[in-house]
């Protein structure tokens, strides 16, 4: 099921997500919904807080932009090692239409549970390393704009508030229009 993506600034995006006790059918359903939502939004990663769920879950699929990759489920991920430096122009599904250069580690190693609850470690480089760090930040209540200057962050915040107002107005208009439709009860 495709879920609605939370738009920044929303307080849920600033919370530290809670660990998952066990990978059960409910968590697998969440991971499936997150994957479907990420693909529908043409993203390469999505963290549970971005759909309003306070759990330490991430899905990443950089295959459209990085050869040899596939869908990865990360439950309770921890970055255990990092090295090198790189700068990448990042965007975010929770901050649509915005992109800025962010400094990150060039390579990271992540320890997590997989879709079935088995522990594994993943070595990430290139876009996968960027996505892993970006999505892990979401679990800590950090967004890519938190890596920017306060001026850039404030300009983007204003644009996102306007976007949210515009979307709310569109929804209200859709509801009014639907109520006037002959098929409405």
C-alpha cells in the first residue's frame, strides 16, 4: 500500500525513531508499504519516520542509478564504520523539489536485520553509501537540510510551508468539488 509521505517541517521528522523489537508480519508489511511508497515517489530510499511511523526501518534501492544494486531492507540499522569523504547533491522525498550539496562519508558499513529478521552487515559505497547515511539520519531525527547553513535551511523551510499550504488548499477544494458531485451521498 502506498502511504502518504510526511513533508518537512513536521515534528515527526525530528523525533528519534524507536528500535524494532522483532521482525514480524507487521514489520514486513511496513517494509513492503515503504518499498511501494518509495518506488511510487521515484526515490532511492525511505525511512519509516517519513511515512509517520516511529520505527527504525529503512528501505533502499539505488539500482536505477547504481549498477549491481537491488532492494535492501534495513531494520535497526547501525553505521559501524565509515571512511573517506564525498560531496553529493541530495534531495529528499520529505522535501520535494529541493536539492543541495551535502558532505558525507564516501564508504560506510551498516549492521542491521534483514526482511526475515536475520542480522547482516552491508558494505556501502557510491550512491548506496549516501543513501544509507541519509536514511539513517532520518532515524535520528536529522534531515539533509540540517547539514546546510541556517540561511539555506530557512529558505527551504519557507518553501515547504508554502507547499504544504498549497496541498491542503487543493485537498479542501477536491473535497468541496466531490461533495457537489451527483454521485456523492
